[in-house]
C-alpha cells in the first residue's frame, strides 16, 4: 500500500497543474479580450481631420504671431471637442475677421484676441447656447465704436439694445456723432426705446437707399425735415396774406380819409352859421 502512494500523489499533482493551467489560460483570454475592445479605426483623429481646413487657414497667414496661431488652433480644437462649435462656424469666424487678408501685426493680434475671447466665453459655459458668430460680430462692433460714443449714449439713458444697435451702425459706416445726435435728441424729446430703435432702423434703411448727407438723413429720421417744411409752408401762407392785409389797410386809410374830409366839411359849415349870427346881431341894433 505504501508503494501506491507516490503514484496517487503524482496524479493529484498533475490534476492541480491542469487546473492551474486552465485558470491561467482563462485569465489570459479575458485580458486579451479587454485589450481588443478599442475605438473603431475610423474615429481616430477624426476631429483633427475635419478641422484641418481651419488649422490650414490659421497657418496660411505668415504675418501672424506664432503664439496667436497656436492659441487659436488649440482653442478651436477644444471647442469642437466639446461639441459647442462646428468646423463651419470656425471657418466663418476666421472669415468674419478676414484673417487671411490681414497683414498688420496689430490687426492680427486684435483679431486673434477677439476670437479667443469669444471661444473662452462659450467654452466656459457650454450650456449657454450662444451663437459664437453672433457673439464675435457684437464684440467686433463694440471694438470699432469709439468709447466716448457709447459712454455719451449710455449716460443719456439708452438701453443695452440701443447700444448694440449703435455699434452695429458704426461698423456699417455711420458716423458716431450722427448716432449720438439722434439718440440723445430722442431721449430729450421723451421718446421710448422702441421709438428710438425705429429711428435708427429708418436711418439704416435710408442709408442703403439714398446718398444724401448724414445731416439730411438724420433730419429725415427725426422728422426735423418735415417740421422744417411745415414751417416754410406756414411762412409762405403768412407772406401770401400780406397783400390782402395791405389792401385792407389801404381801404381803412381811404375810409379814414373820407371821414376826415366829411368832418372838415362840417367844420366849414360852422363858420357860415357864425356869420349868420353876426348878421342877426347887427339887424337888432
């Protein structure tokens, strides 16, 4: 019986080895299975691929500061990765600032700063739903408008909507002084914000259709020209009435002259009566 023990022991050792080998094989299979679960090959570098036109456009301006170029590319990539910006919107933003046509270092720096500001805003608040192109347009308009213009209008009591409208019109070529004049005049006259907005809209429409001077256009939208014509018509009517008035005066003078002559005639009769009295006195004597 003792002689059979080594054989039994060998069988047990073999069984344990088989079990261990199977366990190792299963573990290896699980590890291999996990490593095989990878993203589809088509999704790798997709963002970089669809952004390539944007990246190339940024690189195309050799006058731009390399630091600005890198910052823009990274900011656009981050916004696209978050799903708050599309490549088409990115291209539209670059087109709005005319990135490929700028050659001044200051202009390029300002354009980059404006884009980076907008991208930072929408990235910090992805749920805001703000339109990046509209936000950039508004920012560029504000940068193009003299600070004194906005300050003067704001102090006069204009709303934020009117300030935005003013910056847009300045960017369209309207002289800031004309906008200050129209806005402050409307506020002094007690117009509502809607009425002032309507005047500024009328100015934009008149500017698109007419080539008159800015002063004349301002008069039109504020009804100054209409009041002027009414005053001129009033003055014309007054001048037209001068002849009848003069005729009436002449008639009055003629009447007065006739009355005066009649009065003098009566006075002439009195001396005669006086002479008759003297004759009567002499007769009595």
